């Protein structure tokens, strides 16, 4: 089970590092929904890090699994909303919005503006890989990490029986 915590941590770290690459090397500005997804990946990775170092068993593993599943579900909702918005851009205005003002007022945006300051437009599509956009890939990643987290939540302990 400890390997699953490590896998989630490494995946979240990789996603956040790639987001930094896209922003600072490729010049893509994050929008409010991107920043919300970054926060979810960061929180999910932090819970996985604590779970990895703690190496809980039984109810402790389930508690970590519950929190990680919840964060992954919230990230999935934000990423699905973002993916939907890209396909139907006229349905939502995402420029200087209350979400952007709120996120940019958070301490995270002040401490690390290069990671958490929202300046982009949510409906812009400037990057694709295998025809999928960044929110599409984020959605797939959250769903996958949520499935692993759900497994940590519901899996039974494997005890070896000796006869």
C-alpha cells in the first residue's frame, strides 16, 4: 500500500512540474480553473506524502484514502468543468472574474505567484496532445488518482493465513 501513496505523490509532483514547464518555458498562462486544479494536485500530493511517510494500516489507510478520494473528486469536477468550458466557451465568461480575484487574493498566489497566480483565459486552447487539451488530461489524471485513492479507502488488509 505504501507504493500506492508514493505513486500518487510522484504523479502529482510530475503534473505540477509539467505545469511549471508549460507556464515558464512555453508561455502558457494559467487561468483560475487551472490554478484550482493545481491546488487540488498539490493537496492530493501532500496527503499522499504524509500517507507515504506515515505508512498507515487499517483505519489510518482508510482515512488517508477518504481524504485523497475527496480531493481527487473535487479536482475531477473542476477539470470536467474546464474541459466542458473549452468545448462551449460562450457559456461562461472567464476573464477578470470573481474566481480569479478570489484565487489571486489567497496566500498561495502571494507566496508563489509563478505557480498559483491566475492570469489566463479558461477558454483558450493553446496546447494539445493526442487531440486532448490540458483540462482533458487533467481530468483523466484526477479520475485515475481517484480510483487509486478509492482502492486505498475500500481495500481490505491482506493477511497471510497459516494453517
